C-alpha cells in the first residue's frame, strides 16, 4: 500500500488544481496567465477542466481501492472520460459561432 500512496499524491494535487482552475473559469471567467490570450470561451474550458479533475479523482479512488478488480473497473472509464473532456479544450479556443450563420461560410 505504500507505493500507492506515493503514486496517489501527485494525482491528488493535479486533480485539485484542475478542479479549482475549472471552478474559477466557470464562476469568474478567470484563466491561467498562459491561456488568457488563447481561450475565447472560458465556460467550455472550465467544464473541460472540471470533468478532467473529476476523472482524475475517480482514477485516484481506483488506485487506492482495496481490490484490483474494482481498481480496473473504475480506472478504464475514468481514462475515457478524461480524454473526452480534454478533447473539448481545443474547441474553447475558437470563437462562438454567430446565430443563424451557416457553418463553413
């Protein structure tokens, strides 16, 4: 169990950072300094960070699960959800489409 705690510490820190940053982007529109000029839709960026943080939390729970069968059952869907959430981040860099506008024109 000792190695699991050492492996869980950076995952827990990253999950908390993602959750806090995502909550700040959702509630206040705050962005990290490196992202301020790039992200035009902080709401979508914030949701992607919150979902990625929650998926890391599920992975953390899977890592600290007592039985290996539960660990594998929790970790695989968490990785899938996290990758899908992180795929939304590039879309947050695009400006929102104007209503009534035909896509691609």
